[in-house]
C-alpha cells in the first residue's frame, strides 16, 4: 500500500484552527494553570502526590511558534518516566485534555478505570505516535492512504485488534479505537514509550470533557504528572468539548459513525467521497 499525500488532513486542519483560537487566550485566565508556553520555565506545584508541569517551551497548539528544545525535552522526559513507572499522566491533545497510561500494563489500565469511576465494560482507546504503528496492534482492511488522510487528526478509528495488544485492555471486545492526535507533544510521548498508550478523556465519566488543567483539578491527586499545555480551544464553546470523531472501520467497504465528535463532516467526505465506503447505522 502506498503512502498518503503530504500535508495536514482536513480534520487535522480544523482541530488546529480551534486550538490556535484557544491558544490566543491570555495566559492564566480562565485556563487556570496556563501561561508561559514559550518561556522554557518548568513549574511544579504540590498536588497531593502529583506534579503539575507546564509544557515548557512547547507551542500552545500544533504549528504555533518555536519551542524551546531544552524545556521540551525535560517535559517529554518527565512524562515518559512517569508512564514507565506505571503512573497516569494528564496531557493536552488536539481536541481535549486526556489521561494516558501504558496500554500494555494491566495495572495501569486498572488505575485509569478507578480514576474515571468507569465500569470495565466501557472501552479505552490506544494512542500511537505514527500511522505505521497501527499495523502492530490492529488488523487493517483499508488503504494506508485513507489512514494518513485522517491521521494525525481529531479522529478515532475503530479497528480489529491483533494479538499484539494487551489482553486485559478491553477484553470484552475484538475491536479497539486508535488515536494519533494532531499534537506533537503527545505523539512524541507515544513514540518514546515502548508500546501504545491507553488514552481517555481527563474527566470523571458522565462529566463534561475538559479544555484546561484546572477543570479536572479534582483528579490531580490520583495522577503522577499533569502537563499544562494551556487552554485547548474556546472554553465557552460547547463545540470545543465534543472530542474526536469516532468511526468504525472494522468491516471492509463500510464505515459506522459511533460518535459524531468535532470532525464529522470532513471525515465522512474522506470516507464516502474519496474512498467510496458505504455508511452503516450504529447499533448503539
């Protein structure tokens, strides 16, 4: 299968525009712990065992400003170390804030469910750093060009899981959702870890998704590290809290929208118009 076209996908471009609008908000405003995105300073606070770390030197959204290499690497290293030690790390993505853990660690998976107050029957997605890594953990029946048209971007692709994925991750289903966010930091974290990340939204189940670290402050004591990347989008806009568009591609030639999310229109256009996939209704 050939490589996809270069340049950002329509869903990725839409997410970047939202993130840039949010990044323009004053530091330390409604975003709580935001601020100093390009300063290169690292900030720690007492969080009942967790650490709050600004994404030092990191652009506040994909494609914005130059990052400070030293601060970026320090923050990246702190996140990777916390994950490898079995901890939970809150991270900014291209849509909302998420909580990440090592997907191949059964203990870390249990920690996520305990944190979220979620029953074990609701699946977790995996986050990868590159499109080619999808083939390690999933059976893919669509062209690679299709994957690259949608990823990186604000889309979760549901595929048949392979034997390479931790059996304790979503053991009740043969499917798994795959995320490759259009956000450099989380992708580099995923690349630096030895396997996929389990990724879920940074909120208690049934509560609204979060666009700043202060909005999930009640979860901080249960986290090893909180990466503060500033506000993700307009915190007053419900549309910015929709999360990724979730689409099932596990059946050849068909797609099913499981959750409309924030990138529904461009996703459907790519799947239907460009690749000729047929829409199937969701069973849920």
